[in-house]
C-alpha cells in the first residue's frame, strides 16, 4: 500500500513538472546562473521528508562518498555553503599544522569568502597579482615567500584552472599548506587531473548558480589527509569530540565509557574544539545525489557553450578579451569572463544595455577586494604591483554559461554585443 502510494506521488510530481515546469524553463531573462532540476530531484526531497530524516544522515554520507569518488579525494565533508567550507578548511589546517599566526599568500581578485577566513583566524594575507587567466601565478607566489609564510590560498577563478601542479611544488619545497578553492571549478581539470584533488584541502560550493545545487545552498570540503578531515568534522559539528556520524549513536561502542576528569560522561556531548554548526540538511543531500548523477552532462553543455561564445567573440577581439587558458588546463567555466579592450566602451553603460535586453551580467566578484570598505584597514601586505587585478576591477565582467543557455540564446547575446558596438562606432 505504502509503495503504491509513493509511486503515485512520484508520478503526480512528474506530471506536475510537465504541466508547470520550474520557473527557470519559463523565464526569458538570460541569467548568469541557474539551478537545473526536475521531477527526480523533487521526488528525492519528498522521499526524504516522508522518511522523517531531516538532519544530516545516510543521504549525506552517501553524497560525501560519491563526491569523493568524483573529485578523486579520500574524504569529503558536506557543509551548508561554500563559504563555510572555506572557513572549515582554514580551521582544519590551522589546527593540524599548529599555526596561530603568520603570512598566507593569496589574491585580492576573487570572492570575499576565499580571503575572509585568513583574516578571521588571525593570519596576515599577502596579496599577489593575477595574470590573464585571472589566477595567481607560481612566479608571483615565489616572489612573495618569506620565513613567515604558512600557506597558499587561491581559487581557480570562474572555473579556469591555475597552474596548480607548479603551485603544489612550491608548497612542498617550502613546507606550506594549500587551500584550493574549487567553488567555481569542479569538473575542471589540470594536466588530466581533477581540480580539487591537488590541495591540502579543497572547497566546493553548491549555490544555485554553480555546476550542481543542493536545494539552493550547500558546500563541501575535501582532503586526502584523514586527520585534517577528522579535525574539520569536529569543527563542523559544534566542536564535538565524538566522530561517529550524526544520527549514528555509539557506533564506536565507547560512547558511555568516557570520562571528563573523574566524571563518567556521554562522549557524544564532549567538546574538544570551539566549533560551529555548519551542517546542511538531509533534504539537500538527497537532491545532491541526483544532481551529481547529472554533472557530466551539465559540464559537457558548459564546455559547448564556451566554444560557441568563443566563436562569437573571436569576431570582437578588438573590443573584448577572453581569458587565457593554460596549455595543461581543461576548464569547465562557471561563467564567461570578458575584459574590455576598447577604451570607447564604458563597462557600466554596457551592462545596463545588456540588462535592458534581458542579458544578466556580473563583475568578477570583488575585482580588487582591497578597494572595498570591509578591507580598508586590515593587516596585510602587497607583493609587487596588482596591475592585472586592477584591470579586472575596472574593465571585466562575466555572463552565464550554464546548461540553461542554448545556441539560440548565445546567438542572441552575440547580436546584442554587435548592436552595442555599432552604436559606439556610430556615436563617434
């Protein structure tokens, strides 16, 4: 009876989705990011709710296992956002390497939550410039090294891989940790190896605009270091000393044999870290399992969209510059970055024109975070000139490249760029 009812619910949802598709299938506005999902994901969520499992449980552990396989890491921890993943990763390396101060080499060209944990946990960021791939370079990293350097923190910007093998060689020679932010880059490869499988720790985001989503939010942090994984799990789960999975009471068989001093105490409620609650829900994990099965198709479409955009902008190369791609890199772009070359083009004017014509845009996150109010008075150091970072801050933007964009929409975007260029030429 129950099985028949559940099957009926599944069939009803499939029919409802056909009759009333999710809004992303109906909107004419070409957004920068879009969560692509259907009846399978909705049914997975419904099943989980009906099972009564809301807090992180078996679906969460299944997703962690499958995501580890996908990335090529030994362990993955599911968290509530990519930003939380960055914080957790920094807490993990800080505790494991027993470092409480020092310098971390990073870039000002990026998203705030790649940088924020460095500052929040008491380290001094040392900023280096990026190149035309929008990433920090091994040469700039080496120039910034000092006897105070403890680690390297960077993102593969908009899914375009940095020279991660060379960065890892620098880290190994100088006994540094590497936090590899892959929130925009899962699916991207460098030298045939998946981004996210290089660093001491790596982070991922499942916000709706990213390659897959977990019911709107979510993130993950991965590592091959089992001790760091254990530390991060404690920080994620309130600082709990017990490392049994949530919802799995006394799996270790020692829960009621623990003492604090001379007092017998439930090990499940013993705390060894001053931690957080950064867990997602079981509902998110259930959706994520379905989404992960679709990621190869999603990423294939992103790569095709990039090639179609590349063809269009090859005819506008005097006006716009596409990102350079390292020879060893095989990117799955999160968005299509463009840097304006033509001094006649005013970025603000261009993005207003595009928006009025139903084309969404974004700037490259913070551009140069040091110009933003939050970072005016932070303790930091700059190594060299941030010339390319400033260029991106002033002249760059990006557009969507997600699977919800088809060739017809890409051609439409190209026509609007050509229309804008003609209006600039005419105005002269």
